[in-house]
């Protein structure tokens, strides 16, 4: 197995580690502040179903060693929950430093935690273009993760999404990568 292209194969750069830690900390604090005001700002009853959302993301790849992971962002469209199973289909893309690109489709399920909070498992698959410090060994990548979000101001969703990308053994080189993103959902069509 060739590990020379793996994100963890480079020597550590201490200033970059500090910068990455500050960026991730800032993302966490911003999300925590937004979610802390969610119960005060939201008066939507728990029975109302969320509609479609356009979701903007910003985050960092390879959070277990942030000095070597690129930062990036993306856009995702999430349809309204499907009638019978309440699954939420989504489709989006993420771009990051160094030419990293990931286009994907997902399925989610929103578990409600009170009137404003959601815990959402995420499963998906897509095509990944290696770039910069991230080489995942295959173009096909599977996405599994969890999102914690809150409805804010009776419309928007703000939260944190943690997920793992892996080619699930489609090639001998399967390093995988963990990603942490801040998500901001804007209602579409309401």
C-alpha cells in the first residue's frame, strides 16, 4: 500500500497546527453561540415538517491532524422529507484547497430533539477528486456522518456536521478522512 500520498505522511508544521486549531475552535464557538439562542428564537411547533433547504457548508478535512487538512466549503440541496419514511434526500458538492472536489448524493433522517433541535444521521456516496494533501485512493467515496443542528429564527438551520469519507475497500489504498463542517440551512421555496 502506497502511503506517500496519504494526508498524514507529511512532517508537522507547528504554526499551521495552531492556525487549524484556531479555525476549528472558531467554527465550534460560532455554532455553539447560534445554537444557544435557538430555543429563544424559535417558536415553531414540533409537528411542523421542515421543507426543502439550501445548505451552505464550511469546514476542514482531516480534522484528526488539522495541520494537513485543507479547508473548504460547499452547497447542498435537501428536499423536504419523503412522505412514508421521512427520509431527506440531498445532493451537493464540496470544494477545498488544493483542488479537492466531492460531488455526492445523501439520505438523512431528522430525529427531533424538542422544538428546535435535530440529530441527523447522514449516509451517501459520490465522486471525489483528489487534490492537495488529500488522496483517498479511489474516485468513488462513501459518506457517513452525524449532524447536530438547531432551527434559528423560526426559519434557518445552523449546526455542525461530522462525517467520514472512505472508498470502503474499492482499492487497496483506503485511508479515509474525517471532516468537520459548520452548516447553515436556508429554506427554499417558502
